[in-house]
C-alpha cells in the first residue's frame, strides 16, 4: 500500500485528538496534576509526530524508492507507540517502570528526524 504512512499518520492524529479530549474532559478530575502533565505530553508528542509522519508520507509519494523515508516512517510510528502510549499507560496506571520505555520512543523520534534530515540533504545536492 503506497500510502501506509499517510494512513498511519491520519489514524495517529485521530487518536491524539480523542486522547486529548478524553484527558481534558474525562481525566482532569481523576488524575493528579503531575500525571495530567505526563498524559498531555503524550498527546502533544503524538500529534506532532503524526504530522511528521504525514510529512514523510507526502515526500514518499515523490520518491517512493527512498529507503531513508521508509525507515524514517517506521521509526516515527514506532516512536508514537513507544513514547506516547507509554506515557498514557504511566499516567493512567502510575506504573513507574513504564518510564523506562518512554526514552526508547524518544530515541526512535530522534532517529526518524535524522533520517528525514539526511533525505532532505541528499535531495538538495
């Protein structure tokens, strides 16, 4: 499917909006202020990286053979799962050990953006 990353981007953005609304309306009185910040961080990063994944999808339509974009897309999506989902579960369950998973998501985000930068650099030559 040529638009896999566009599909994943749209689904991730949809879920981010839903999670944000759930947090703002359903969790405000349940979570501690500290855990609400953790939850909101998950929503924020999910939305920004869903948009980043959409950007990757758009560029991949122009250069479908690019391995840099292919891996950037999968790293970006993996980061959404590892980073944002671990923060959601951490905030809702307060299982502190989940905090060890979150940095793995951050690393995958960094790697994805690095690959996008390398793609852009190669395109400018």
